[in-house]
C-alpha cells in the first residue's frame, strides 16, 4: 500500500513537471505572453504621449515642446547606452516620485497622482522598447539597498555615475591605484562635470557649489573601514586587477552606498554551536580565503603571513 502511495505521488509530481514543461515550450503559451507584452507596450505608449511627450518629445529624444524652457534638458530616452543598465526600480521611482527621489532635477515632476503601479510599469516597458541599442532584461539588474547605508550630505547616486554613465571608479577615487587609501573626489573634481551639468536647477548639485564657495570639502560619511590595527593597502589589489566590487559589492546598483561588514556576535554564537558560516566581508577569515582563492585560481602570490596585515 505504501509503495502505491509513493508511486502515485511520483506520477503526480511528474505530471505537474510535464505541465510546466508543456507551458514553457508550447507555442500558444509563448504567443499569449508575447501578445500581452505588446499590449503593455501599446498601453505604455498611450500613457507616455499623454504625460511625458510634452517634455521628452514624441519619439523620446528629449525634444518636447517644453524642453527648451528647462535648464537641464530632458533625458533622451532612446539612448540605450545610458538607459539599458538602469534598474526598473530606478525608473519607477523617478516616474512616481520625481527626479529629486534619485538626486536628479526637480524639473521631472512626480506622476503618482496620475499613474498607478501597473500604468507606470507599462510606461517603463514602452521606454525600454524604444532604446537603441535594444534593451534585454538581463542588462538591468535589480538595485541593492542596505539597511546600514548612512545618510550622506549630498545625494550622490552611484547608479547614475557608475551604472548609467559607467564612469570608472578611479576617476573619482584616483588614489586607489597608487596609495593605501582609495581617496575621495575633491570639490574641484566634482565641479569638473557639475560646473555646468545640473548647476542651475538641481538642489543636490547646488550643495557642491556651496561647498566650493566656502572653500570647504564635502563631509562625506565614511562607509568602509578596517580596524586600526590592520594594514590594508589599495594599491597592490587594484594593480593586480581586482574589481572594486570584489570587496565593496555592486556599488553601481546602490542608490546610497552601505556595507554590512565586520565581525558579528550572531556568527560567533553559530560557530560555538559547531556550524561554520562563511566569513563576513572585511573580516580576517574573508580576506584570507580570498588570498587563497586568488593564489589557486590566478597564480597570485598573495601573502598569508600574519605580519603582512598586522605589523
């Protein structure tokens, strides 16, 4: 009897799996999904014309009837080089809550009074459809939000700078390749772009100009820090070719950079019970494991002696 029950359960599971396979490979199902997608794009186009075209233009190139009156020209929504990598959550936040929600110009107003969630996502689908080069879903990875991200004096978005415009990390953190510290950009470095870009209508960029007038650096809140008794130089790591994300995480997808690093009491308690959780980022075990991996897979000669970091 028990064998029959197990057999029937197996048959039912196989039938369910077969149904999933059939749904995935049946042309009718795929056609239905494609039709729904086309319908959403068409609906998004109608909403776009009604609410967005006056600024962004009928074709999305940022040349609408009102565009000439703005200090910052509306974005060219057809430029896939800049838009394809932006997460849907980023675009959604701008449409629903306006440009300032992501540190952009308030000339982009919030449309939450006119659009619902589904309508906003239809607009995003339409905008994705007009991008050149063409957009593919794998291009836009989801945003990363960390509970430990501090409030910074200026809403600087790595999603825009490192993600959309793909500005190299070392353009702003220029000391990383030649010193112990990565360094922070000076006010003058920021003004190299923002003396013009956003200078007239973006309150966040106005803060940079204010610091420049007062001759004061921007008081950024530090995020990543190793203990004082530990020596960590950026230079050899950068020159070896390690990506910044190896230690700092997917910075290009963080609205505000944060970190959940260092020792944690809960991990110590778990180890006391006999379990072995993976080392947390920027702890000694995490660094040692990385050195061993690089030595084994890339022929590095990363040191493992204690005095390398503790001397």
